[in-house]
């Protein structure tokens, strides 16, 4: 893989000089940073969309002898690879975002939880950290700021999708199975080793240095009223130019398809396997928290694709990746996959499928964590939006025979 | 397991404990190193790690079985993982799988008789823009064709 590509974007892919963000941040007070982030209206970019300033203010207000900043680089959603691009091409943004987070909440320790599949990136990240220590961007009294110590270590995962969920990630860091915890208590109070912890996505942290330098107001001028800023989109599937793109929130699906050279598109899966599948009739919808929110995975399907096969691929994924501790998710995903296989073999009844749809809705409310709460999304949206294709074959092989 | 193998494994684990400490949070890094060297974590290794960390061996076993990249059963010296998730699937990953199966004379999930390769499927590798993709041990290979995939196999073992 080549190093830095020529990328074009208004925030993350704009020009940046190493150290600029931290230097500016250290000239401000902790409260100023928290308010600047609040002004930016930045929300968590991993997919959940929790306001970053709220998370940081809670972690900053928590009283403890030690606190942690964790960068969630366990990017496992099918169709997502933006964090890989940031870590390979823009590590300075991510690390500086962590340093600034540490300064704002009063933490001395940063941990990057890197997914096992990205082990090949580890070396370059570690080399970069060594350089940052030499430049006094990490270590003691950073850039001469008396009393501000911060360092970052990299922790490798071992391939488990569920570890992208923040409490499962913390369990994994502590040496356990990556099973999600009950919440509350939230990690901002009781996180890694029981200490206050802010877990933020790679992209979220990457936005921070730019926000600190140019201001929260500047940032929220991009995007829409309710979705401020820009977003990285990982585009794959049937198009001429699959890649990572930085676009403002509020872009429509049609605009997006045009930019990436997608032709004869039938459907777009937004938000990866746990997202929703949007049919052609809805391509004028906007990608934004108020319409279709997403962590940035965009998978494009053209007219030749069989949506039932796509759905089966997604459901197989969830059956394998469910951690198994709560019943709705463990059993529910298997039952939904079974349902897809019944349709495939023409052994279904509509009465049973409607029960499965109810089961899907039950999983959305009864599962313990985001995995089981979102895994029925593609089942429900594909069966609803593509029912004509799946259940009724107008040009069936037995027509007129 | 032969006695001298046990002794050398025990020494190796002691060194890992020195490097990572014996706190519970050291468990994953320790297991990862054993996995990367031996391609699996034997019962004996699990017991040794448990003893040092002062936890039950079953705790170690439960962690190993949870993570896809940790194995409690022996595997080949090189683990080939082909991405089966949607974007790579649409890029005709099956042609890569078939080529590799033919070349090595085994099916997915199996190990060659000379113990050189284990081939298996994996979930999304995060290389969806460059599919079809596969990993061989810690390296990744992208934009595969049946021919290039097989070439990479031979290159890795030299």
C-alpha cells in the first residue's frame, strides 16, 4: 500500500503541520478546549454519534488519581476502512487529538486499541510515536508545559468485531473476553481498570487538532444544522473509484454516487452490515444525523446483484461476530440467518417471516449492546425495500412454460 | 509434547512475563506472542500462562476461544486468511479461494500435510476498496487475482 495519497478535504484531508494542534491547545485553558469542542458540535464518528464535548466534560469532571484516553481503532464494520487511511496517512492528527483529549480531561495515559487485522500498521505507528517523543510532543512537560505529561501506547486486538463497542474494548484491554458491560456505569466514570476513561473513535480524535486551531465555529459552518462538520466515507462495491472521501454532512446519495462513478446502481448499504439498505427510490435522501446517520460505510450494489445473497452475507457475519453473552443477539441472529436460508430454498411462509421481523424488532430493544441492537437493521430494510425482487420473480424461469 | 519442548516453552513464557508483567491486562499480548511464534497456544502453554498470572487455565482458554486470531489447536506455519465479507465477496473472492485450494490441494479450513499452510476465511479486513484481499500471517495483500494470490503464497514461504 502506498503512503500518502493526494487527498482533498476541508478538515481532515486539509494541510496540517505536526505539533500545531498541541501547541495551540497548550496555550489554552482546559475549559477553553472543552468549550471549543462544544461549539464545534462534534459527534462521535464511530457510528453512535454521541456528543464529544459531553463525553469529555464528564471525564474531566470525574475525580480520580488516574484517567485514560483510548483511541478506538477497532474498525470492524464491513465496508469501513477510513480509520486505516487516517492511521497510515495522517497519524499525527489522531495522536495529537489524543494528547489534546488527555490535556482536556486530565489524563496522562493514552492507548490506541488497534484491531488485530491492522497489525501491519503497528510498526509505522510506533516509529511515529518515537519521533513524537523526540519532539517532546509526548513524554514529560510536553512542549515545555509544566506538569503536563502524556504518553501513548499501542495495544493490539485479536480480531473480534464486538471489541469496537467501548465497554467490550475495555474488557479486552483488561485481558478478558470482549463482552460488553452493563451501562451505567459509563466508561467516563468507571472505565479501564475502573478509572475514568474517554473512548473516542480514530476519526473523532483526528478532527480535534483542526477544531482547536481554527475554532469550533469554523467547524460547524460545514455540514447541516444538526450534523456539523465533515465526515469520512469509506466507499466500496460497484463503482469506478472506491476510496475514502471527505464530504460535508448533508450530501445526498445521488451526489455521492456521481462523485465515485457508480452506474446502474440498485441499492446502497449505508452504515455497513449494521446499517440500512436504501433503494433507488430514496437516493435523494441525505446522509446526516437527522436523516440517515452513519459511521461512514457506503457499499454500492448495481443491478446485477442479488440482494438476498447480500443479506445472507451480512447475517452470516453477525452470527459469527455476536459475542454470545445475551440471548436476543446470540439466538436472534441465528434465527434471522435461518430465515434468509428458508427464503433462499423457498421453504418460507409469510406468517413465519413476519414473526422473524418481530424478532428483529425485539432484538433492537432487548439486546445488551449496539451489536444486537443494530444487526437486524439490514434484515428488516432489505426484506422491506427489495421484497419485489426477493419474493416475486416477474421474469421467472417457468413463465409461460 | 517432548520434555525439551516443554522446557523451552516454559522459558519462553517466563521471558514474556518479564516483558509484559503478570497483571491480567498482560494476558492478550502474551497470548499474541505465543500465537505468532507457534501459530497456536497449546494446553501446556495455557497452563503455564495461567500459573504466572495466578488465574485458572480455563480463563486463558476462554479468552483464546473468544478471539478469531488466537487458536488452541495446532495450525500450519503460515495462516492464510481470505476476506469473505461483502465487498471482497462482490470482487469475486471465490475465484481466489478456488485457485488457492487447487494450488495447495486442500479445502478452506484445512492444513497442508507438510504443515506449511492453513487456509481459512476471515471477516472484513478493512481493505474493502482494494478487494479481493487476504492476509498471510501479519502481512496483507490486495487487489488479488487468482494468479497473484498464488504467487504471494510462494513468496511468503520463500
